[in-house]
C-alpha cells in the first residue's frame, strides 16, 4: 500500500521578527508534520517562544510566510489551537472546574458537553479530587496540569506548549506527558523547551534553534546517529586555553565542544580517552564523567558547527 504525502500542521518560511533593535527570528524556517509531537529546542533567547507566540496568535508575519493547519493565519484558525504559555493564566480564586467550564465557553463548548469534557479532563489529569478547591490551593505541578487540561477542552487540532514542565518535579512531568499523549486525540503537539532530555524522551521530531534560526531538524535518533557512542564530560580546576588545547589534541578537535562550564568530548571509547586525559592533564581536571551520547550532545555539536561556519 502506498501512503499519501504527510501533511503539515505548521509551515514557516523565512520569518523575521524584530522587537526594537533585537532580532528574535532571523529567517526562521520550519515544517511541522501533522500528528507529530515536535520539539523546538534552544536556550533562552533563541527565538523558540517567539515562534510559538506567532503561531498561537495566528498572525501574519511582516516578513516571510506562515501556514497553520493548511491555511493562512486568521481568527478561525486560532479557534483550532490550544496554548499553554510559560506563565499560568488561571484565576487563583476560581476552582479547576470553573476554570475549565469558562475556557470551554470561550471556544463554544457549553452545557452538558462542557461539563462532561471538564470532568473527564480533571479525572485524566489527576485533579478530580480538587475540582471544587480554589486554584490558589493547588501545587505548582497541579496548576501546570490544569493549564494543559484547559488547552485541551475544545479538542484543538494543534496544541502549543511553551516550556510546560518548567519547575515541575520528575513525577509530575511524567504524569503530564503521559496524559497529553493519551488525550491529544491525534492533535499535533508543538513544544518549545530547553530541556533536551525531556525532548529526547517525548518528541517524534525536533528542531535545534539558535539566534532566531533553525540549525538542524530530524528525529532524536537521527540527530544522535552522527555522534560517537559516548561523551566524556570534563570539568577543569580553572579555565586554561593551554589545557583545553591539549585535550582537543588528544581527542581530535572536531569532537570537542564547550558547554555549561564543561568540555564535552565525544568518542567511541570513553574509558580509554579518560585514561589518556588523566595521564596527560590529570592535575588540571576537577571532575570527569562518561555518559552515553544524548540529544543534548547533538545540540551542542550542531550549534558549535554553525558558530565555526559563521566565523
């Protein structure tokens, strides 16, 4: 059987967006397949949240083009989008049940249908027992789950999540994602995050973003495929260009990147490289550990390549 072409939920081409002197998006281009869980990954200030906000508002960019759910941005397209931004939007004086019923009215979900939908979501997100308590009494993790439930009330075709698990503990994070996957009803999920381990676990596809541009896209497995098997993470006693150059010489310069105060050295034999490093520059090393290659390692390598290419 021959499958038809995969349709796209979001297509951005050459988008530029400025705020005064700051360029937030600089030729941003991205295609998000329909039905996927797609992660937009990058550090704070990379442009990922700006892109989600543009899609959420269903606005035409001043430069470049944007297609959402097969259409040009418009109010009727916005009605098919569910959004969760970084800050909670709920009124602390309302109850979770009141909040979901209010959200339903905004999207035309009323009456018995709204009550049934709200009750089902509260149950699925583990909030049924707190349905009539003031939102102010909920924990941070509960409030994040409530925000996602609110975004799903009208069964959107596109769900936008901007760093939905920031400040959420691992158990809450696991519950939130399990429920999103179970309740999305085939909706496309577009999530902006700087948590690469989370994206590795939940996303079908990801895009690495730096300085307002997409620098690489693919599945987590594809982006890790070009890596060596292990990453040796080296923390030095103090910054030293001489020691860093020596480590690069031992490892091969193309396999070394700097991130978060560490040198990341990708290799197929971490223990052997660690032994060479200790024998040669051991006195300069404060700490060293060996990890399996991760999506985080892939991200830093792609970003490093782009910086070197730009230079």
